[in-house]
DNA sequence: ATATGGTATGAAATGCGTTTCAGAGCAAGA
DNA sequence: TCTTGCTCTGAAACGCATTTCATACCATAT
């Protein structure tokens, strides 16, 4: 494979000049520039990325702190990150934490010792000041709504999204509304719970504690929800489900038990997972793929702190 | 970040000795080995991958020739490849060919000019001798059943898988069986067609031309199939569908049109895509994810030619 | 006693770009 | 005429680990 030296020799210039052409620096006469370009063409020259990054002091590694990867929310996020990482010729270093704060610190230490170029924290476990301490060592991005001077962020308006979902169900005539959620606590869960109560408040409706189904992560959980639903004396007429995977389980189980969707039970999912399309589930699309990509873009940007917020969009299908 | 020089200085040895310890070479006394290990610990030393690969002359890039990525077969394959590439700290260079032979040659030329470390051809367009010419320049792996001396291969027993599917339908009492397939021609399609006829032959059954649905790639295609199916005078009682995505479309459309599955029409899919699990579709699982990983592993192995064949497994659910 | 060969070690070359520094040429301003 | 300040160019240093080569020591084998 031809290298920069070969090109320089062929074009009768120094390697510095070739490097200048390669990097679009000024201070190269057209004459030499053209000679270099010709030489590159003739020799089938391609830059050696390893040499570039070695020279520039980059590791080409990007740390990703993530609690687990087998949940649709995180797997969609990870998909987006992978895609962008591939695009930017970076390798993701997955640090699965299971919400263990010490594991997260290990990842931060990797940044300190320059073992990674940047760090994405998909779900934070440590307190804010611990994280901020490490920003001196490289770019850090969190996936939550936080306007820090030193840490970039990419977030989704979870409150608004949930509120919008509630409004949609209410508009369709529902008053007895329940919801399914993953963790009971956590920033996002709290926001959603708040949105739930606020929305019900606008129509003076109340809710029962057992209309709130927690620990809903998988298709199986959705099936379980239907089972519990059937044993209720007073049943909700609609469910807001924070994961399409769970919504899919619910819809399938309803079919088995001859519960009419949406007449008897309306279902509104989240994420717009391919499953939702297949099962004709109405859903609120969260641009998780986009968020993932933006996380990587932000983490690879060493110059500025970026704050991005993403919206959502309601996709009406046949389950509401 | 500490480098090999720092470690050498700290341990009072030469960089060569540190490199020997790092790479497990013999000819290092225990005394020095321990000193080096201590130094690495003390200095938080991590090897710089860019320097290693630059030194070893690797690009850390792996070419992937693929006709398109939006088809479930290829996207599952690609998923597996991505995962393994990530694992092995390599970046995939996607060369989407749309079955254009010239594009494929471009990819082979990249190998020639050492722009990539190896090449995976997920679906070949050029003749065999064209491909073999390039093996001198680096490892090439194809995804088809071919026992070459110089090109590695990873394949699935498509004939057997299809035949097994037919046998299953026959065992369930079906005689009038149709099938859905992507391309009408191609190595795999031919194998499947052969298996179809061979299986029908064992029960002296015949088939109608219009029980064979071609161009079946997406959910929409599945919906189209049902439409065509309903207009048939003599209808098959079972369909073997070479993609779960299509099978999902069929099942959903059947539901809309009140065609009972499996009583009126049995459906047996392929791939064991998550969709199949969600829609309770019987399917023949092809280990595409594993195949993808093995493709990458084989392509990154420069020393030997590897031939791997994968089987399949029938997953019985409620659609047959 | 001498040749032979394995063990152990380090200096230096190598892979390939980027970046710093020094200097030459030239035009505008003092 | 003499600065001052671009514009343009290339030599050399640098980033980090691997690998080749040279050398020295020690133990067998002859």
C-alpha cells in the first residue's frame, strides 16, 4: 500500500505538503496541490487511520455506561450509538453497570487515564458532582435533561410525551386509565407519574393503585399484566404502556383471552418498535435511534458542550 | 497516559523487554517480568491499540459486500457481524452492491490495496474465478456452501431446512402446500425450489404455479400474498414462507380477513425473527446471528481457510 | 579446550501521519 | 531603504509499540 512518503516522492514535494493537501490547509499553491492529487490517484493512496489517530493521540474508543442491553429502550439506544460509532470509525466499549455506581466510576477512571476518547452515560448512578469531577479528562455526555456547563446532554421530553399520550386516550373518551412502567423510581419514572396525575387532574378523574403495573420490561410482563387486569374488580378501559415490547405482550394475551382491543381495552405503547408496526399498535415514537446517534456525536465533540432535546410523535394505529 | 517507555523506565528495563512481557514471549526472567508487571500496575498502563495495529500493519477495517441492508435476512447477518466486529475492535466497511458485480470488484480491489484487512461477501455476484484471484491479497469469506482451498465459507443447509419445513407441514396433514420466496433465482432459491419438489414427490402430491409467490421481502408483501391467495380458485392449505417478516404480514392480513390460522391456512416462517415470537408463528430458526459472527471471525483469521456449516431448528408455535 | 546453541537483554529501525519550527520569497507600509 | 507580515515549503521531531539485529552469558557437546 502506498504511503504518504511515496506520494510525496511521486509528486516531488515534501510529506508536509502532502499532509497539507490531505487536511485542506491553505498555503499550498494550486500547482503543487494538483501534483499531489495526481500522485494520490496514480498510487491508489488511502490514509492510514491507525497512523492518523496515533499521531493525533486518539484511542478511537468510546465508553458507554449502560445498565443492561437486553431492554428495548437501551437496545434501541445502543443500536443508534453503534451505527454512529461505525460511521465515525470508533469502537464502543460497553460498561454494563446494572446500576452499580462503582462500575460507573471505573468507566470515569478510564476516561481519566485516556483509555477512551469520551464517555456516554446512558443512565447515571452516581451523583452529579462525582461525574462533573471527571470532565477535565474528556467529553462526557449524559442521557437526561440537565444543563451543565461542562457535561453535554441529550434528552427526550418524557413528561410531555407521557402527557400527550394521556391526552390522546382522554380524547378518545377514556377516563379509567392505567399505566405500565419499568422501574417504579428513577428520574424518568417520576416524570411520567407526574404527567399521569396531572393529566387525570384536568378531567377530575381518579385512579386506583392497582391500575399501575410496575416492573414491565418484556413481552412476558405484558402477558402477566393482562392476567392481573382480568382479576381486577374495577378495570381500566385503557393502558398507557411505556414499552412497545410490553404492549405487544398485552395485545397478544388479550387476543388469546378474547379481550377486544381497543373496544374493551385500549393500548397505547411507547418507542415505535418494529413490533408495534407489526401488531398494529398505536404508539408514541421516541427517537431513540436518533438519540443514540446524537449521544455519540456529542461525546466525540471535544470542543463544546452540547445540549439537545428531542421530541416525540404520536403514531395512530388500531389499538386505541 | 503512560506509555511503554514510561513502564520500561519505571521497571529499569528496555522497552523491548516490556514488549516481550506484554506479548508473552519467553526469554524474560521472572525477576524482570515481575518488575514490569508492577510498573504497569503502578502507572495504570494500557496498550495503545492504534500503535499496535500501525506497527503490525493492520487497518482494523473489514469489508462487507452485501446487496442491501434493509432485508431481515441481511440485517440479522449484519447484526451478528457488527457484534463480532465490535468485539474484535474492527470497523465494518459496508459495500452495498445491489448485486452489481462491479461494486463487488471495487471491494476486492480494496483488499488488494490493503485498505481493508479482509472481506466478507454475504452474497456473491461475480464468478468464482474472479473472486479467487484476489485471495492472494487477504482473507476472503463467502456465505455459501463452497469448499475452496483458498476462500473460507460459512453456510446454512438451506435445502435441508426447507425440506424439513415441508416434512413438518406434511406431517400435520397438509398436501396442498405453497411457498413464498424472495428472489426467483439464485443459489439458495434454487435449492429451496428443489427441496419443495422433492418433498412433494414423496407424497405424490402436485402443486400449482400460482401457489408460488415470488418477490416476498416485506410485511407488505405478506399482505399482498393473502390478497392473491383469496382470489385463487384452488387454494393451498399451508404456506412455507422464507422470511418471518413476510409471514407476519400474512398472519396479520389473515386476521383482518377472518382467515383462520392455522385451520384454514397454516403458516411456517423462517429466521425466528423476534416478530415470530410475538405473533406466535411457527418458524424454522436459522442461526443468522451466529453465521454473521462466524463470517467475521473467519475473515479476521489470516492463517487458515475455514469452512463452517450451520444447521437450523424447527420452532413449533401456533401457526401450523 | 573449543565449538555450538539456547537464554536473556537492549539499541535501533520500522510502520505512517501530524505538527512544530525554521527559513525563503515577496509585497505593503514607514 | 528597512521593517513587518503574509504566503509557501520542507526537515525533523513526535506519537507508541513491534521487530530485527547485535551482543553477552552460560551450559552442553566434541
